[in-house]
């Protein structure tokens, strides 16, 4: 077995990042479903989401709920990628591995003191990417996904003339 090397090509990384953005920024369930199927292989297995082993359908539902897809409460979402590591698979054809750390800011439709309520989702996604069709850069076939969602604090400043 050969030793995996760090890939100097950004094509797989750029492709996965683009598909993650499409998934998170989807405005409705139909576009979310299309983005999910473009990112995750139909044979997606070995799914660990926040430490629990779940099915592909359950994972899809969890992600839809996490990113508030189809709830009507979300105005927009924006993804910021912090770190991405890509390792090219060895000669055993096991596929490539990718680790991505990113945050998502979800803007809600309701306001708090004239500012949109926001949720911040911090994510670590470690995945095995395999090319089942031979025609694209591959889709995620195994995933370990950890996500933590928390409201973004609203700092209420005292108004002029108040004694606060």
C-alpha cells in the first residue's frame, strides 16, 4: 500500500466546497434535495452525525432541520470555510479523504431590535470521497459530521439619554 499524499490540486476541494455551499444556501426543499444528491453518493454509508450512526435519509432530515430548509423562518444563509485538508487515496482505490471546517450564519426572518435574528452553525466534516460514475470528481460515500448550532448574541446598546 502506498502512502497517501497531500493533493496539490484544488479541483476536488473546490468541487466539494461548492456543493456544500449549494446545499446550505438552498432556498427550498427541491433545491436542497438536488444539492444533497449532488454532494452525497446514493450508496452513502457509515454516517456519523454528532456521534450517532444514522441512515442516509435520517442524515438528510437532520441537515434540513439544521439549516432550516423549508421551515419558512430562514431569510438567508452564508458559508465561510476556515480550513480544508485533502488527502489523495493510495493505490487501494479507497478514494480521497477530505476534512472541512466551516461556519454557517443563518439569518432568520424575524427581527430583534431591527436586526435579523441569527444562528451560527460551527461544523467539522470528515469524509471519504469516491468516484462511482467516473464522470465527475466524486461524491461523499462515508462521513463523520459534527455540528453545533447556537444563537448569535444580540448586544443591546443603551439608548441616548438613558441611565444605563
